[in-house]
């Protein structure tokens, strides 16, 4: 199924964190927090100003990003868990 976000929304795939600590301890699934890092899968056309002018998004598909812990809406598309969030929920791009 193809999905195209509207306006200033983006579709994000979470990037899974490490299974071990720096000291080598294995973290069980029940103790893991959901990662706040992801990769952008698709981007909407952008927001509009009051004048109707389009504001282009600052991110593009393939960018690695950081986002807030409670950001976005979880959806399942083609058996894959993804997030739909506004561009303003993105904290930054990982270079």
C-alpha cells in the first residue's frame, strides 16, 4: 500500500536501539524504551501560510531524525509499524 502524508506531516520508521549496555549487559524487551530516533519514509508537500503560499518541508525521505518521546500517531502499514507526525514534532536531523 502506498501512503503519502498530507500537508506538514511525515511518515517515520523507528530505528531500534541497542540490545546491550556499554558494560555488556543485555537489556530485556520488557525494560527497553521505545526509541526516539527514526528514518523518514515519506514527507507531505508542506504547510501553507495564511496567504496560501507553500512552506517547503525541511526534511526529506531518508533523513535520520530525533523526535519527542510522545510524538506522533502509531500506525501499521503493510505489517510494518510506523509513526505519522507533524514536522514540528521533529527535534533535529542526525548528520
